[in-house]
C-alpha cells in the first residue's frame, strides 16, 4: 500500500534535487585548456569589447601549451547574443558544455568571418565556463529539506 | 561606508579579471589540518560537545580524518541527562565538490562519518540515594555535509552530519526493558583550526 507513495516521494525528491542545481560562470585558467577533454564541448570566441554582437564559433579546436588553433565561423548578431547572454538558471544549465573565450579587441579587429586561425593565449582576455555552484546547490537543497524537519523538532519541544 | 567598500570591491574585481590565473588544481593542499570546536546533537534530546578533529588531505579534493567528541554534563533532573564521562570517537572522509573544467575546489564537501561512543546517563536517585548511572554504547553512521574555509593557515568549518544513531544500554535493569534505541540525528558543528 505504501510502496507507491514511497516511489512517488523518491521521484519527487530526485526532481527536487535536480531543480536545485545552480550553474554559474567561472573563469578558466589558460593552462587548463590543453588538459580538458574537448569531446562534446562547444567553443566560442568573443570580442571582449563587443561580446554580445561579435562572436565566432570555433571548430576543430586544438589546444597547445601556449596557443590554440581552430576554424572560425562568425555568428549573426542574434545568435551571438544567445551565446553571450544567459537569461535564467535553465539557460545556464544548457550552456554547461560551452566554453567562452574572450579575445582582446585588437586581435579580432581585422579577423575574417570565416578563417583558420592560431591564437596565442596572450591574446585572450579571459576564458569562462558554466559550472555547478556546489555551495549554493547543496545549501539550498539542505535548507529546503531540513527546515521543516528542524521546525517540527523544535515545535515538538524535544 | 561606500567609500570604505570601494577599494575592497576593486580588489575583488581585479582578482576576477586577472588574465593570468593560477590553475586551481595545482594548489598544494595542507599536509594536515587540526581543528577544535563545538558541536550539537539533535533530535529527541540536544547534547552539546567539545570536538577535536585531525584530518589528512589525500589530495586537493579528498580528506580523511579522525575525531573525538567529549560531551558536556547536564543537570541530573533533566530528561536523558548524561554525565561528562560520555564521549565518542570516529572516522570521516570529505570529498570536496570541484569544477569540471576549472578544477576549482569548492568549499562544500560531502562524505561518510562513522562514530562509536560511550554514553553515561545520570539519573537522580530515590529519596536522597546517590544518582543512578546507566551506561550505553552508541554507534552513529551519517552523511556529513560541510563547508570548509581556508584563510591562509587558518581553517574555519561548518559541518552538518545527518544520519542514524543506534544506542544500546549495557546494563539491563528494572527500568530498561527495551535496551536498544534508534534515533534520527543531526549533529551540526562549528570548528576552528590550523592547516599545517
């Protein structure tokens, strides 16, 4: 009799925990670029001065110790804004496999819309990725689950 | 107040926008961490204890350690009153959450926490008799959530182990028909220490 209730409670708990995962944009050290597994990742190159309008998609990316190479295709402004701007938590979660590389404006000033390029890491202003904010995710989950339990414990005067 | 905060925010902003970031995964962990603090134990009855922990980082993301909790004594007329001979010792492990790409170590961790203990109940005697002492052994298995902050060599930690305690009264007597108890417990703690 109780088994369906427990199953439903378990499923609800899983859904709750999944919804309590918060993603946030974090800086990535250049020295880690050659170390990360690039499978299933999407790389974007952004003009640091105009990150919402000037964005390139980087394919066939290869990361060496001090430089990177790849094939660039420029995105139109609407797609560029979609890449650069995250509207909500769900959007951030869907962007967790994207790597945003902000390039110094001088370097991208005369860059073609489609080109194979070699970019030294010294020309990158910053690299950012979306990762789980563990502190917030665990904190909110615990708070939401245990506040009622603690409340009942206090009310019951034990 | 705003003027005071401005340089602080500038420092934080400088750090965020720094071009040459150090790879967080290559930060060397401490050789050992020693901490001391206070902890509570809920529910049914709140116990207070003094804690001592020593932990050894296996690498940047995983620590193992041992701990000892010495419980404070209470008024013998209180419900489930215990004496200061009560203690528990245990082992724990901590796995810190970390970034998939960045390698940055989160302050938040999760891990198992197992404790064995001895509890001495201290109940008042009848009509001026000496207090009745009842001994019990405890075994706790818990999941330990926590947040550990490193500020140079100083270490500050909030921990929140959650789990089950099994208590067995060692001496049977007239009043202890049921000699085992199971409790759902939480044992929040705050500790300060040093990283060596």
